[in-house]
C-alpha cells in the first residue's frame, strides 16, 4: 500500500503544483510569515525560537491541567522511568516564558517583545482549518502591566492582518479581571450551577469543582443550552475597580488608534494565571469556528513555571493555515511566483557545460537556472515560461566563440545580443 501523510497534517507544496491552494502553499506560508515579521520587528519585537518538544510538566503547568489540550490533545513523544515525559508543543507561550526565565532575559530592556513562528501539535479531531500539526505566528511581551502594552499588542495583531490585505475581521475584546475578581465570579458560578449538577456534562461536572469558568468554554451542546437558559452573568460584571480602569484604558487607546473592536463578555480564560485583557480575532470565512487567533494577559504564568517573582506578560498567536483560509475566502490569489531572472539553455550538447557555468556565475547577482540538456529555441522558451523565467539566454557554438549571449524576454518578446562580459551588469540592472 502507498504510504500517505499522517492524518491531520498537510504537505506544503511548491509553486505550480496541481493541487495547490493558499493554505498548503509553501510560498504562501513564507510570504505570510515574512509580512508578520516586518510588522512585528518594526515595533521592536525580537525573534526567539524554542524546541518543538518540551517537558510535559511545562505544558501541564503552562497550559493548565484541566484543559482539553492537556487532558485529551497532547502528543507525548518520550517517557523514561519516572521521568514525566516530553510532549510536542501545543502552543508557544509557555515555552517562551520558560526560555525567558532560564536564559536570564529579564536583564534585557523591559518590556521585552518577542516573536516566533513554527509548527504546533494537538491530537484533536481534524476539520477544516483545524489540524493536528498546524503553524502559528506568536507574539509575547514580558515585563509590563501597562494597559498601553495590551492595546499595542492588539493593534499589532490587527496590523499584521491589514498588512496581508485581509479586511473581514473583527476584534472581540473582554477582560477576566484580577484573581480576587475571578474568585467572586467562580463563587457565583458554583452557586448557579450546583443545583443543575445532573444537567451538566461529565467534563463540566469536573470543572465545577476545579475551575467553574471552564464551563463557559464547554463544547457540549447541552451545556451551552443550559448556559443560555440560566442567563449566566458575564465576568465583566465582576471586575474590580483597578481591573475595570485597566479595561477602559485599553479600549481608549484602541479607539484613539482607530482599531475597531466589539466588547464580548463571553470571552474567558479559565486558568489561574490569566489576568485582565483577553481577546479574539474572528473571520467568518474560515467556517463555524471563526477565530483566527487570540491573546490575553498572563501575569501569573512565570510563577507557575517556578519564578520567585511575578513577571507580567501578554501575548497572542494566530493560526497560519486559518489566516490563509480567510484570505482565500476573500478571493486572494497565491502570491505571484518569483521565477528566475535568467534561464540559460545550450543549443547543442557540447555547450551544455558552458550554459551551466554561465548560470552559476550569474547567481552571484540574481536567481538563475539552466537546462541540463541541449534544447531547440522553441523548447527552451516553453520550459523557461513554465518556470516563470524573465529572460532566456541561448548558447550555441557561434555565441560561445564570439563571447556573446542571445537573450529573449519571455514576457515582452524583446530580443537582444549581449556580450557575456556584460551579463553581471545586465542582471543587476534588471534585478
């Protein structure tokens, strides 16, 4: 039997592949990441890369032991004796905070802005826009509690999307307050749901004791029906004075900068280390689950990972595949293929090595390719066009003897003879 790629993964294909779409185009992935890099690094973000696998305990503490990610979706890759095991990373934040603590990055000027991109792994049911190996762009800021940092993070996420040309998106903004606000809200939720215990799903029964706010995120249809029936008050009703002022400040900055948003009381983050600002970026073009990505403040995460002091942080991530699906839904085509500036073909076998030397020397100045066998002019032009080349250089015995090249512009039809010694200047002029 033929061996296929693992379920829930995608091959990223080269340009001109017959089954090419935006989300599986290697060129489109690189194009999107480069756009994000430019936006984030212009704002002072620095690149960081962490391993694809981490200690299992890092993710359990960093993502939360009660989450579906830890309980149902982790890819375990290694166990040894009493060792807790390694897992393929399901998200980027915990690893970046771990690296910040382990490598003494607190010594760098604060707030420290970091960004990364790469594959993440979750063993969830595959559906459109949701894969078991997917790719994210991740942005994190460590070292400040200022509402201005929160607003800038949201604005940068929107800025990346705008740089890509995506229009049909909306920020859904919320706040989950401070720990004491959350405790009041959890008390309210326990009092509300305890009389309805038998109507809750098994997962939500467990969450009622551990973390009642997680019930609001339940994927169970019956849980969601119960939530609507009970008319659950939002977390925003329980914000304390300081958290409320922080939330209003974030809104004020976004409004001043022209970043549109909707207040969404349903946005929650159930883990104890999350604080205050939380948001999601949505686009209906990716399907029923319309979130492209989201973010939030996590001032308690560093202590969960072993820090003796609080290291405030905030960050976001979006799924590359989901963002490309949104772009495709808006009618965007694949980025134009940047083919070779020069394609060199020999007209007879004896001059094929000379064509190869010409192309390889040209690569000091531009992208250049060559034919590996002798070709007639018509065949050389067809092959160059398929490769997206701009200029074709034909080499026969006359050209080699005279030290010239016969050039043709595939796109305009222009033809000219050029001295081989002038090729470098020609390529620099047309690059």
